[in-house]
């Protein structure tokens, strides 16, 4: 599932994170509301694209080294 945060005050999706951390602080670009609770709307059909899936590479265990 892919989600998009939106403003609980005006329901705009034009929001940005202004501080990180455990909860984070978000701000709406449209109305200026800020807070840590900005719900997510599910994007229908929003899956990781096949192009991105192909770029995930598993790491290899390197053996050998100094003795």
C-alpha cells in the first residue's frame, strides 16, 4: 500500500515534513497548519513500479581477507 499524507484542517495533499524524529512535524503549504498528526490517504493502484523493483540488489557475502 502506498499512502499520501494530507492536511487534517483543509484536506490539501500539499504537505511537507518540517522536522523528523519519532513522530515528525508536518506543515500544510496551503493553509499553514502544522502538527504531528497528518493522516494518509491510500493511493488506489499505488504499487512500487517494476523499474524500482528491478533495482533492488541483494548484497553478496565477501569471503577471504587478511589472515
